[in-house]
């Protein structure tokens, strides 16, 4: 075998029944006709957001310029990536760290309980070690007076 050739047969890309790749199927389900169209929409609203919003993370307040500007992402306040009004009212610029944190919080909230289960439970401790401390102290004072 020559250089770059393998003995393992290469499996063709997975295709759906209508001949679409998994990425094309997902993009069609999301309402995009192609991957290129999806990228263009993303680029268009990011460029628009960078034109109308200050280059500062809306969460941590970090300032972005130059090469660091790529770390600034567009976050959809209502979490609907298709809601892109031209005035940017549904957008806020977040750094990649705050953006990840924002989406992690919403995912965590789905799994966390909304009520405190400990609130309904009775107190576990039944013994109060200082309940009769005053009586004990009084007895000690009385014994000192006797001596």
C-alpha cells in the first residue's frame, strides 16, 4: 500500500432515506434550507449585533477589541435563535464564558427541584444539651455556698 492508504474500508457518510446528511436533516428541521444559509443567518445577526451593541459582555462587563472580539457571542434573551429583530432587542453580547454559564444555568434549572424537600421534614435532633443549663448552674452555685 502506498502512503496515506489504509486497509480499513472507509464507510460512506450516513444518509437519510431522501439522501440528506444528518447535518442537512437537522438544518431542514430547524427551518434552514442549507448549511450555508444557516451560517449566513448567524453571520448576519452577529454582524448586526456588533454594529448596534457595545463590545462589552453584558454579564461580566469585560471589554472586547481586536482579536479578542471573536470571544464575544450573541445571546438570544428569549433563547429563540430564530428571533432576530433588526433593532437587536432580543440580543445581548456575552463573552464565551458567560454565554456557556447562561445556558448551563437554564439546563441545571430543568433538573433541580423547585421546592425545598428539607422544609417539610421534622427536626432530626431531639436532644437539647443546654436545656437545663440554668438549673445545673444554680446547683453549682448552691454547692459553693454550702462549703
